[in-house]
C-alpha cells in the first residue's frame, strides 16, 4: 500500500479527516482534521470539554467515530456506514501501532512493571518472551525504572507509574504515541521527570499527538499546535505563532486563563 505523502514529501504517520463524534444528540467533535508526518509532535490544547480526549479516543477506536476517516501509516481504517469499524482485526492491528498514555496511568495493578511492559508484545504481538524481556529492561532503563522492574504499581509514585506507562506504550514500537494529559494527575514535583521522558521522545523523532495543559512544554516540544474549541479546530499553527500571536479571540482568552 502506498503511504500518503504530504507536500514536502514526508510520509504521514497519522491522518484524521473530518472526524465527527456525537454522544446521543450532543455533537462533541464537529469535523476535526489533522495530519502528523513522521517525527511531528502535534500538541492539542483547549478548554475542558472541548473534545481533546474524545479526539484521541476516536483515533485509536476506544470510541467509535460517528463519521470521518482515520489513516495510520497510509492504511485507512475501514468503517461501515454507521461509522463502526468494519474489521475488528484491522482495528486491533492499527491500535497496536498507537501507544496510548492516559492521565490516570492505567497500569495493570496485579502485575509488576516488567510484566506490564511485556504483556502486549508477548500475548498480542507474539514476541518471544526473552526478546520482549530484554527490550522491556531497556525501556525501563530509559525511563529511569530498571531497578523497579519487579515492583507492583501500587508501590510507586504517580510519576514513576506514568513513566512505566510510557515504557509500556513504547514496547510495541508504535508509529504514533498518543498522550492524554500525561502529567495532570501528578503532584507538581513529579511532573518534571515525566516531561523529560516525553521531551527525549520528541527529540529522537517519535511522532506524537499530545493533549496537554502544560503550555510552556507544548511551546517547547510541539512542531504544530491545534487549539480545539467546542469540537472544532479554532486555530492551528506553529507554536511560536499560536502562543505569541494568537489570532482568535477565544484562543487569546484561553491562553490568559492558563498562563
Ligand atoms: N462517553 C461519553 N458519553 C457522553 N458524553 C461524553 C462522553 N465522553 C465525553 N463526553 C462529552 O464530550 C465532551 C468532550 O469531552 P472530552 O472528554 O473529549 O473533553 P476534553 O477536552 O478532554 O476535556 P478535559 O480537559 O476536561 O479532559 C464533554 O462535554 C463530555 O461531557
Ligand atoms: Mg480530557
């Protein structure tokens, strides 16, 4: 299958085209499109209830979009007329290329960190346990948790749990990492270590969609910023422009409330 290519020749890692999502009669996403090329870090900002989490959750089919297209690595997700995915196995395959990190960590509490990290590679992707374990140790090392491999999540701080969740998401070598407010449940003193890990990933060219309320961080790591308001992209552009020179009045107001 040929990859979709953007104007400057870089292949798209993920494209979302005219995505709509209704919950009952409430329209939460009203036609959102984005295109992240390999290595792009797309920050998604916006007020509470603007649809940021719904956008990420539709992207990896934790929610069923009402309409629109999702294309990962050039492969379009087949949907039926009612918006439901046509092919469960395709969804599982595509989901395994998207590493999701949630606000609330969502580690498996009855498994050690090592077991958390190797679970999907071994049981879903069929990777050999020894190879998965060696890779898991490397990943835990990268996030500063190698010595906690045999520890259960309950014995770790929120920041450590979130770094473990990032290692777990990286274990499948995802095409795109999806972060939904990865630091908003953390005590302030634990935020820095998690941001450092995400910054390293950005610097090594990992493609990401990053929902965040850390505006300074978004400005520093993002290649592109989307401002969502009431289910639409109200404004988008490079971070310098969006943060220093916002055009829309709503964005100007939003930035005043978060600064
Ligand atoms: N499963 C659901 N059923 C009904 N309504 C929902 C559901 N999930 C989200 N919504 C509604 O959709 C809107 C957008 O929610 P969403 O969680 O995407 O916002 P958000 O931008 O992530 O907000 P926050 O910054 O508070 O996390 C909200 O009005 C929310 O109540
Ligand atoms: Mg949210």
